[in-house]
C-alpha cells in the first residue's frame, strides 16, 4: 500500500512539470519544433581552420545538409581560442608524452534585422593526443585534436541553440 501512495504522489508531483522532448513535433514541423529557426541561422565566416571545422559541423547540425540558409533571420558569431598544454613529460628526454588541446569558445546569436543579441554563451572542450618523435605526426595529431574539440563544441552550441528556440516557441 505504501508504494501505491508513493506512486500516486509522484504522479501528481510530476503532472505540473513542463518537461518535453526537445524535438517533440519536429517530424510534423509543429509549432514547438525549433527546426525552422535553426535553419535560418547564418554563421559568420571563420578566421582559422578550427573555427572552420566548428562552422561546418554547426551547419550540418542546424540544417542537416551543410547548406547556407535560404532566408537568414539570425546571425551566429563564433569567437574561438585554442591552447595546448603538456599532460605528461618523459623524465630522461624532457619531452611531452601527451598533449592536451583546450578550446574555449564564445557564441553570440543575434537577429539580423534588429541586431539585437538574443543569446550568448561559452563552451569549453578538450582533446588530447600522444606526442611523437616525428614532427609531422605531431602537427597532424594537433590538427586532429583541434578538430575533435571543435566538433564537440559545435554539438554543445547546437544543443543550446535548439533549446533556446524550443523554449522561445513554447512560451
């Protein structure tokens, strides 16, 4: 009997919640789906390769095909900074054995017509790679680590944008 009382109490407590899936009616393009707003975001041109990777990933996440928006209503600016730090150092050779790439990014979403800022946020991601005695291998490994960090940051920014537009449509 106690468990039934607890089940009823939990059901009543959760009845007033406003929790719903982010893409609740995305398949039917219903009024709460953020897809139309996400497709209308114009992403600024990148300044370097890492921002280009992040921009490309965001384009695919927002529009599904990586194309430019047909009628842009929003502008997304990305400000990205990367740094590297040695994780472990070999004692005899005084060389790093692993390197950590940290990506710190800021995104600013604004309306194109009014230039009003709608959403700002920050994202931090990391990726590591093993340091090698071969110079080219280290250069390639660092580029790959930056690309992995940029893709992870793009997923985080895409989720925040979708949540913002879904909340905006829901209210």
